[in-house]
C-alpha cells in the first residue's frame, strides 16, 4: 500500500510518501510545498491544490494520512490554515484517496510510544523506522512522514472520509 502523509499548512505543506507491506516500510519521497506570503490568499490556495494534485498523480498513493488541526492563539492564522487544509482534503478526495486523520498526540504515541514526545524524539524515530542516514528536513516533511508511518501502524482502526 502507498500512503501519502500530509502536515497541513498555508506557507508550508509537508508531504511524505511511503510504501508499506506488513511491517516493512519503504521511503518513496518527502518534502514540502511552499507558498509565498506576498502571493494573494486565493492564489496560495490554488498553488497548494495544484502542486498536491501533481504529487498525487505522480505517485498514485492509495490513502492519505493528514494531521488534525490544533487551535492557534492567532485566530486569523488558524482560519487561513484551516482553509488551506480544506483545499488539501478536497484535492485528496478529488483524486479518489481515502483520508484518515490523526491528532499530534496520536502520531507521537504511534511513532515513539509516548504521546507527549518531543519533536526531536519524533524525528529520530522516523529516521530509525525508515532506515534514513539523517533526520528528514525540514520539520514539516518529517512530520508528514510521521503521519504516514502512524497510519501504517494504526490506520485499520480509524474512520475515513470518502467521496460518496
């Protein structure tokens, strides 16, 4: 099975793509999609959609694992990130992917065994589980890989969204 992990964002969308077979994992690709702050908001959303659509068509994942949003102190930022996440969900649905959502606590628990693990512990675990020589950078890409791994460990027990 091929899993697309997404760490949603407006300025930076992290992605990670893994092939899984039982308890074996193969890293396919990872990275980020950037949008520039001087680009108007609707065009930033379109750029996110188009670039994610390109990745999905290129790699043809079977399922997507995306982080649930947590509340920001800045309401304006939270609303914009939520809108960007909505575009990312729509892109996945339009490409026929099953979507699974995980909280940061669930991801940390699945990857490190401790729901309050530090970011460095998460990154080290991702590096080890995927037999990487270095911690994946930037943080958003590492988080996306953690989401894909989390889904490979626990996805059979999560509810999903599908186009009906």
